[in-house]
C-alpha cells in the first residue's frame, strides 16, 4: 500500500488539453527561437512565442469542429498569463485589464498567422511576424516565419486525437 505522502507528492503527468498546453509552452521555450531565429529572450519575446505557438495550435484546433477545445486551451492560456502577471507584481485590480489585452492580442495573432500561413506570398507571414514578435535589433522575421511554417506543418500532420492529448508530431 502506498503511503499517504507518496500519493500527495507524486508527479502527475498532464493529460488532454493540459498536456497540449504543456507542449505549447515547451515548443515556445525551445532555444532555437531565441538563438537561431533571433527572438529577443525577454519577457516580451517569450510572451510573443507563447502567443505564436498558441495561435497556431488554436488555428489547428478550429479544424476539430468542436469549439470546446479552443475554449479550454484559451482558459489555460489565461490561467498561465494571470499567474505570470501576478508573479511580475501586477496588482489584483489591474490583472483583468491586462488579461483582456493579452487575449485580444492572441485573437489578432490567430488571424494574422493563419492568413500568413495560407498565403502564397511569404511576405504576408513575414509581416505578421514583424508586427507580433519582438526580435533582436536588426533581425529579420524570416527565420521565425520559417520555423512557424514548420510548426504549422507539424500541427497539420498530427491527427486531431493525438493533438488533443498533447502529442504534436515533430
């Protein structure tokens, strides 16, 4: 019989949409975004990458036909951003206002990135990256756009049931 302490302190593996959220965050934290694609390794740059990966994942979830999946992922995004804002010292009275802006930014990025990925003109996605990702001074949006195209292909190649379990084919 397992002890009470071992049950209380065991590591619980995330499942379902929670696992997908963990995968989204892990992808956004990959060092290649910052080292190779020259995203600024700052709070803003990291938010930009979490938003970008979330936006692509949300766009892919729209293909499931079940809006609940996108709603659940959005709720996890909000919960995580709420915690991050509080950790940065944003007070209770201002958190809601900031969250509203972040969710609005996410919605705009879903549209901008989807438009860029569906366009035959690579400049459309480059421009979306230029507007929505904090890059190092003098960096081109091209490497980020190229990595986003690769991620989009990975998401598209992942069967929906696997995606919903947080298993992005990479």
